[in-house]
C-alpha cells in the first residue's frame, strides 16, 4: 500500500513537471516561431534589387513583382513637380526610363537636370517606374579641392598649350 501511494505520488509529481514544461514550453515555442516569421518576412519586404535600365528590359515578367533600385542621370527638361510628386526621366547609356516619385518627402535640393539619381520602388505594367524613395548625388562642386584651388571656388580652366 505504501508502494501504491508512492507510485501515485510519483505519477502526480511527474505529471506536474510535464504540465510545467507544457505551460512554459508551448508559449515559448510560439513566441520564438512568431519572431522568426516576422524577421524573415521583414527581410523579404525590405530587400531590393539594384539593376540598370538595360537589365530591367531583360528581366521579363519577374520585373513586376520585385522591389528595385535604378540609377541614372536625370534627363534635362524632364522634371515636372506637383508638391512632393515628381515625374522625370532617368537616362543611362542611351536608354531612358520614365519615373514617377510619390514619396512622403520632397525630392532633395540636389535633384536637378543632369544630376545622378537613385530611385527605389517598383516597375508598373504601365511602363512607368513608381518610386517610393529618391536620392540624388551631390554635385561635383562638393568634391575635394584641386591643388592651388580655394574651397568653394570653381575649377580653373586649363590653359591649352600652343604647339
């Protein structure tokens, strides 16, 4: 009888330990699984492919489902602004791409004709690249000064040697 009681006590203690592990183990597994899912989906959402305009033309149907980054020079006279919405044309190696930017911020001050720009967004079936982010590289006047040149001054014209 004592053995039966001891056996029953042992079963109830082992059952309590099993319940304890289930009480804490299952929620921990669910939380870790949820965090892993959020991390993987967040990485997939923020991933973007850097492509040239030529590469975009060669991508086929997969171009419409990917987040892309495209760089090029802003074609002179192509910038049309309406508040924070801007339409322009990027040019690279003789190819052009119509871009429509509708981000939350106004384009940077360095965004002008012939400026190098980087647009991030998606390519639509309408043939227009819909940018959500826009960056423009600084003009060359912000580069390092040449020897004998004062900072902020334009580069001196090179004298042509007469032969």
